[in-house]
């Protein structure tokens, strides 16, 4: 296998301003351009600096790869998360524009290993420990290659990727690849956070990627779909509880601690056990407030989140009723109760029943629950509910007490950072979070 070249979807707008830092060839015309540019799509026509282009796909290739870069202006990061904002970003490689749904999508094309340098620096601090960086390089590489393989198989099969099951009483949905038919991966947290060369990298990041070049996690001769997130809350989740109903032996429930905490039942699919686990703060690798460790994993805007191992959200009746009705697209009236119907191995809710005075509905999977109960996303679906100030059966307030940050499948970034700090090797970190796997070099 040769090193793949990736197509990464960066932004999606009717008009995009960008700057070519160095000489780029517009392949459709053969003209060399540099400096500030503006491209827009209007009335079925692509206009570059006001001039119409005949082709539907526009490609800019750098004349000198290493010396050249391009800036995309006003890129939205943290899409629909609580830290959503716009920033200018800089990228290496080629730039492509395609039309999707009457808008332009900007796509960065570059070799996988160059992509990884940016991903590792975007996902975490470039000052992280070498063992954490190596572990993350391997799982990011593995996940990306697994997604490319999966995408090709879906394209060849011509099958419809079904992610929604809906009846009048239940709405179950998971979110994965359905948004990315025209490129390999997006640049936001929905896939892997990728911000080009905007974030400062370091020699340590380049060294970690270079020393693991081409290496991936394998299970039964398949590249592992190696997922990751910020904090598991103490126990990781199994793959099929979050995404499609496929069991991966290497994505199982893992206690994020060398030994089981005393006085806890770890069957967190059980409601009583989950309640006790979430309402307390048992020991775990990711149960830390060590600023040195957290700064390795959390970039500046991530550090705006201070409570992630255990957290709390309080809603008034007026707020939660308006929020749920708006996000779920139906009028529930006053919200009477939020009832756990099914939990996963980590205590994460897979199915939650919303009971209102006008309507009731069961929602799932975990991300859909997080979306319905927040303007952006709840930190996780591992939460318990308290109803306060009840008058005539209607609570005046709901308190959600939760555990962890993210979907919980695969590598816990804060836990892995703590393992690196404690002296664990990258192989030990990978073996902890991904059972039944082996390292293999796919290309030199």
C-alpha cells in the first residue's frame, strides 16, 4: 500500500474568500495565481474574482508543495458545539472547490502523513508527551484509513446508508458518514479536528508521526475503526451502542482504571448502578484536574470547559419545554419526566423517553439525546435526572448530572494523557483502550 492522499472538507458556503500564499496553478485554465481570491456560486455559475468558470470542479495545485500554503477565511470551527466560532486557517497541499446543494465546499487535498501533523496539533497540544502523541498518531491514522475503506465499500455497494429508525412513538438516529459523500473526511469534531497548519506544531509531533509512519491498529486483518473523544467518565462504551449495529471486538467497555473502584457495581447498564456511578466520582485515569495533563489534550477553547468528568446542567420548566419541542420538532407541552429506557455499558443513555403533557417520544442514540437536550450538545448521554419544585405533577426545574465528555467509544484522550504522564508506553496505552489488536505497518 502507498501513502494515501486525502480529501478533507473544510467549509461550506455560497461565497469563500481565500489567499494563495505562493504560486498555484488553476488546473482548469493553466493560469498561475497568487494572493487574495474570492469564489462564489450564484445562479448556477461559479465565479472566481467575478469571472465565470466553465467547470463544476475547481482545482488549485501548488507549484512548490513545501513552500506554498493557502488561507481560508472565516472557517467555522466547533460546529454546533458550545465553543463554535470563526477563524482564519492555513493549509498545505492542493485546494479544490465543488458545488453541493447550491453552495461551494472547499476541500484540502494532501498526503495522509501531512494531514496527521495537523490533526495531532489540532486535537491536542503540541507539547503533549511523546507516548500520547504516538498513540494518537496511530489511532488517527487507523481511523482515517478505515473510513476511506468504508467509504469505498459503500460506494461500490450502491447501498443506502440508513441511520434513522422512526415510528410515531420512537426516533432513533446515529450520526457518522452520511454527510461526506464527496470527500473522505470533514475537518471538524464530527470527524477528526483538523485545522491545517493554523495550530502551532512542534518537532515532537513530527517525530511521533515519523516514528510511527504507516503504522495502524489491526484486528483480524482489518484496519481498526479506532475512535476517540475527550473523557469516558470512568468506563468506555461499545461501538454498536453509538453507531451502526456492528460489533467490533476492539471497541468494548473498558474500565479506565488499573483496578475496579470499591463499592461500585460496574454493570452500568443497570439503572441503580448507573445512578450511583454518575452521582459520585470514582477513581479513573480521566478523573483529573491536573492542569499540566489537561493542557496536553485541551486547546485554548476546550479549556473553557472546566467540568467534564462530572458535570451538571440545570433547566427551568420553561427552558426545557421550549428547547425539547424546538429540537425534536413537536409540541410536548410541559415536560413531565425524562425516563431512562436503556443504558449502555458506560452508563450512557441509548434510549430516553420524553414525557410531556401533550406528547411523549423515545429518542436515541446517544448523540440524538445530547442534541435534543442542549442548544449544542450535552457533554455526554451518561446522565441522571432530578425533578425539583413539582406542582400538580409538573416539575419547575430539571437537573441533569452527568459523566464524561463525548461518545465514550475507544480512546479516552484525557485518560490516555494521564497514562502517558504516569509512564505508560504508547503500546500500553493502545492495549488498554483497544483490546485484541496488533500494530502493523501498511506503508513505508
